[in-house]
C-alpha cells in the first residue's frame, strides 16, 4: 500500500512539474511567469529529494528557486509593462509544432530509458569509496567536487567571477527600497541571523552531509536580499576594496592552495592527506563569501556607489604627489 502511494505521489509530482513548466513559459504576464518559475524550482527540489540527491535538492531550492527567482523579480521591478507581446502568426500550424514536440519528447524519453537500462550506475561508487579516506572529508559529493574533481569547481567559481565582471559593466546599483515598516523590519531582524547561522551550518556540514559552498553562499545571499528589501541600500556588502577582495576570494584562495601544492612538489590541487580537510574547508569558506557577494551584487543590479572610490582615491593621491 505504501509503495502504491509513493508511485501515485511521483506521478502527481511529474504531472505538476510538466504543468508548471508549460504555464511558466506559456503565460504572457512576465511577473506571473517568474512566480510560476519559482514554484517550478520548489517542485524540482522535491523531485531531487525523491531521487535521493539531497545536495541537488538543496541547491535547487536555494539557487534555482530562491535566488534566481529573486533576481528575475528584481529585473522586472522597473518594467512599466511586464507583458510579453503577442507572438506573430507562424506559417506552421500550431498543432504541427505540438505534434513535433510530443514526438521529440518520446524519442528523448526512449533514449534515456535505454541508456539507464544499459548503464552501470554503481561503477564510480567503488572508486570514490576506495579513496574517500584520503580525501579529507567523509561526504562523497564533497570529496568529488573539492578533491577528486576540484578543477570543475574551480572553473565554476571562475564563471561566477566572470558574471561579476558583467554586473560591474552594467551600471551603478539601482536605488534601494524605502525603509521597511515595523513588521518587515522585525521579520528581517529575525530571519537574517537565522539565515547566517544556517549558511554557516551548511558550510560546516558539507564535509560529512549534504551542503557546501554553493548552498551556503546562496543562503547568505538570501540574507542580503532580505536586508535590501528591508531598506538597507548596500545589503550588508563590505565597502570598496574589501568587496573586491571578497569577490575574488573564491578563485584566489583556490589557486593559492593549488600553487602551494606545486611549490611542495605535489600535483596541482593534490592536497596532502593530513591537511586535506582543513584546506577544503578554507576553500569552501572563501567560495561561500564570494558566491554570496556575487549574488547580492546581481540582485542590486550593478556595483555599489563606492565601487570606484578606492581607485579614485589612489589616482588623486598620485596626482597630488606629482
């Protein structure tokens, strides 16, 4: 009986996912589409949880639904008419496009089922289990992402840093919201410390349980978003040079640790066994701050007002000395 209920729940979850996806891309109201996208992300987190992938479920809930939804809503904040214009009439009938889409979905589904039937899902598990004792952590996902395949995570942090350059190239941050009322201010006062503690726990727990830098960074960025909504214009971002150092900390600490291994005659990012746990925690702590600062800047929609202040001050000092 219990197994039947779980099957019905999974079928209902799949149907809701398809319905939300179709509604999100089909609506002409952009704000409604963003809200549907956020709900879609929450259902995706449930799907990952049902697939026994708690790390992906946490990432989807924190980044895919929470922070991404907040960024999309912030992008639509100043839009005068958040509505998609009516599409032009296509030469191809709509029913033909629908039939083609269904056929493509059937082909992709068949290919996936065939691949799962012939795959060996446990092929990598023995390899990870055999080396996890020397990885510095006990959680296999963290061991893969921060030790065995650390290059992948380094490149992901480089992508985040590249996105920051795009944010800086846009414009100064948009004006903040007016100061919050007593109800929202009280809510922010309760939730922000809770989110900070949760982010610290996710960072620490990543060594032996689902969590890690990306989930912790997204949670910390959520605290910054709440502060921004509560009327704090900087969203708790550090000033000037400190903000720049925070943004490059993720990639910078990663590279410094890797280069240090080369200096001691080891391979790049090949940590010594007795120091692996501490080095991974150091890298993840720096990555958490960098990810949180990058996501907070994305929500601000540009760089803070004092972004160029340190550079201007240095230039002014040089001119005075001349």
